C-alpha cells in the first residue's frame, strides 16, 4: 500500500516499469555462460546461431526507460566547482532527511540499506511534496540496487541527485541509454577477468 502511493510520481518520471521489477534470483551458471560468450570489441554475444546483443529497444521493452533526451552525466571530483550547494544539502532537500551516518563523509554515496529503511517509513497521509521526496528516494534505490549497481551492490552514487532535482525534468534524461552502457561496461569487465583467469590475455 505504501509503495502504491508512489506510483503516480514514478509514472511521471519514467521509472514506473522499472519499479515493477520484483525480487529475483540470479542464475549464476547462465550469467557465466553469457559472459564467456561476450565479445568486448563488438559488444555482442557469440552464440552457436550467430551474434546477438542487447539493444536500446530491449531496454525500452523490458524497463520502459526513456532512451532519448539529455545525457546522464555528472561529477564527484569537482563537486563544489559545479554545484555551489553542499552535497548533503541536496540530500536533505530532495530526500526529506539527512542520511544517518553519511553527512560529512567524503565517500559520495548513500547506502541502499538506509534508502530501504527510509522507504519503509512512508506514511499513508503524506502530502504531495513529501511523497515526491520518497519518490526521489525510490529512484535512487532503483539506480543503485537494480539498474546501475556497483560491484558491491550496496550503495548508490550521490552524483545522480542533481538530475533528480527538477521532478518534471527527470524523464527528459536518457536513462535507458546509460543502463545499456553500464551493462556493456560490466560485461566487458567481467569478460576481461575471465580472460585473465583462462590465460586469454
């Protein structure tokens, strides 16, 4: 019921279909098989019936994310040069709360555990502005935990916050493109490690 309160806001931002993704189990042998057949030079899988790959059309069909519009970009190293406001002020303004244990640190990321805990506190009688804050929180959780996970899969980079500041502009960014690029990069990195393990490079 609490998550359903966010549905109109996630539709408005283009993240509704990604929000429908439920918990799933990884098929590690299948993933390993695909990684071994990945060609970094062409970004394709070399399969017995030919080359295949994952396309932007697949991203749209599976996740419903926009693939046109502004590029998703940002910076961490020179934050103060591009953003006069403190990075944690962005958090308070957009999420409605300071992430406990994060403020003042130089690891510009938020723990997914904190985001999950914060989302569990949604009240049923919240006004629109407060619900938008929780929608920001949920989008960050989707980015770090599902769409653009890092190796540890337990944090999300704060650099996405400025892209979420204007709620009505969130769906003008090409989130689908960056998800596909992230997947290609992850496949290339994983393939490289396998290649080193088998003495291929």
